[in-house]
């Protein structure tokens, strides 16, 4: 992506389509020149002024509010000009073309926020939170994004870096003065500092994990034999008739996708074709697509007709044939026909059985027809990913943040072991340095141009 501040960029900052107000945003050194040519007179700094927006012949294109934010006291850190006119696509296009003719170029996706990062107005975690706020799909996700955008996530990361730095200074001082009577490496205060840092890592990792759940959600695939009630279950979770329900087997032939929210947790729910051998070419393609989505799932709800003895007897065989190692929940549906009561059976612990275990299975008895047991399913879906409702201090975070935190935490744990077991000061200091470097990737203190390009390319144009 272009990273030079010597040129001036412009873009329509409001969403495509018709609206009451449309905004053209401009950033760069030519803002004042563009304002003088485009407007009757430039607006005063940081004050909204009503102006006509004029074309090259001096004829009005539109009229609206003009705002000028002189750098560095602006979002990007450069001179910024915003033109707030009417939200018709033709009018906005005319206005943008006029701005480009006056010396600006069309901005790349995310380039305004990228310039804010490069000019020190935001760190990388805050910049990513801008996009997360725009894309947030729930109240909780928006609040988490605002916390990160305002710097709460970055502040906690910086506090951890500072604590690691102080600990490393202590260790390196002990290395530099080995003849002192006091064994600094064995000092109890040093161990207490290490334990405090480990606890802070755990708290930050949990807050970031909750934020990642709010941002990315859980991909949940509903699978099972035909007529097990998969589409009925989707409709119950969605709260409306998202899928056609019929007694005829094979009604669902393609993948149906619905976005559902449970107490702020986004669920990407996929209803799939019934799993069976079918001579029908179209249904067979639907089953192939079902297998593909099952392979990608974060969790599989395998729905069984509890009133069908053959289906119940074949559950283990059907589960073993699933093309996934993702966790699964066996949902015994239609208990309204069997007289059973809603129940949720937690899986037995897999401890002590080796590392290559089949995914543990939870069983749930409910009725998609009556809704009995749906509360158990909703609670189970939150519990299986460790999701907590709003108000728990979640911070908007991404997979790369979680990975960086995981690597930093592993270096700290390695430093702790080296400190306790070997008193190896040089090795402890190196592990702490590596932990600092991993944390620096979150805020952008340690980064690469390739990473920046991929992050900001995912933003919308005009932001």
C-alpha cells in the first residue's frame, strides 16, 4: 500500500447508495489548495461552515458543510478536509472527481487509518479496532471495539512490556554483578514479580479471547440424516422460518447460512443437506457441500431423530463417518414424540487417554418443534467456547493478537522454569526479550510492510 504522506488522498467516506448526507474525505498537504479552489472560501479550522462546492467553471455541484482539521491535530496527523453534502451517488461522484482533478488521488482501502498509524496517532491494535467497530455485529462487539480503539488493549500490552523490561533489567543486573554477596536470581521479590506477570498474562489473554469471540463468532454446522429436524432446529435458533421444513426427505439440498446472536456471541449457523447415499445428482452435490462445511466447522450439531430407533442405533457409526475432528454435540431431537425430558449430558474427561483423542461428544435432548431444551442448547454453545456475556471487560482482538499473546506467554513460562529450576540468568533474560518482541507485534512496534498491507487492505475505502 502507498505509505507516502507527500501526496494527497481522497475518497467517499460514507456507505454506497442513496442517503441524506454523503461525505468526501481528503487528507494530505494539498487540502488547503483544494479548499481554496473548490469552496467560496476555506472554512476556519475545526469549525463547520456552510459552503457551495464548485466545479472548474465555478458552477455549484452541491452545497453543504465543510470542515478543515489542520495537521497534526487530525485523525491522520495531516491536514484533513471533509465535505458533507447530499448523499446521492451521482452528486458524490461529481464532487470526488472535482477533488481528484484538483490534485488528490483516490485513496486505497484503509489508507486514512494507515496514515494515522504511520503518523503516530494510533498504534496498530487501535487501528484494527477502528475496522472492528465498523464491522461489529452486536452491542457487545461494538463496546469491545471502542475499548480497544480508545487504547485500553494497547495500554495493558504496554504495561506488560514495561513489567517484562523491569524484570529483565533485574536479571541482567544480577548477571553483570556476579560477585555480589546477594543472590539476586534467587531473591523472593524476583519470583513474586515473575508470578505477577504470569497472572497478568492470563487476565489479558482471557479478555482478548472474549473479544475475538465477539468479533469472529462460532461457526456451527447442523448435520445429520434426512428428516432429523435440522431445518426446524435452525428456524428455532434463528427465531423465524429461515429454512423450508417438509416431511419429504432431501428438502434441503444446499447450504443455508444464518447469522444468529446469543447474548452477544455471534453464531454463523449452517444448515446442510441430510447425509445419506443418494442417486439424485442435485442432492448428491448438496451432500458433498455438507461434508465440505463440516470439515470447516468450529463445532458440529449432529441431529438425530430420537423417535427413530434405527437412527438412534446408528449414531456412533454416523458420528465416526463425519469428515471432521471438530467438537460435536449430538442433539436427540423430537423428544415431544418420545416423552423424554430436556437434558444435557457433559462429555466424560479424556485425561489420561493419550493426545490423539477423538473429539469429545456432548449429548443433548430437546424438541425443535416445541422449543423444549433450546435454553440448554444456547447455554451449552456459550459454555463450550467459554463465552461470558457483556460487562466482563472484553477487548476487541484478532487471531494474530491471540497468537502473539500465546507466544509471549510461552516465553514467560519458559523464563519461569529456567529461573526456578536452573537459575540460568542469561537464558531467562533472552526468553523475556523474546516475550517483549512478541507483544510488540500487537501494537505495531515490531511489524512488517507485508503485515501492514494485509491489515489495512481489509478496511473499507474512505477509512
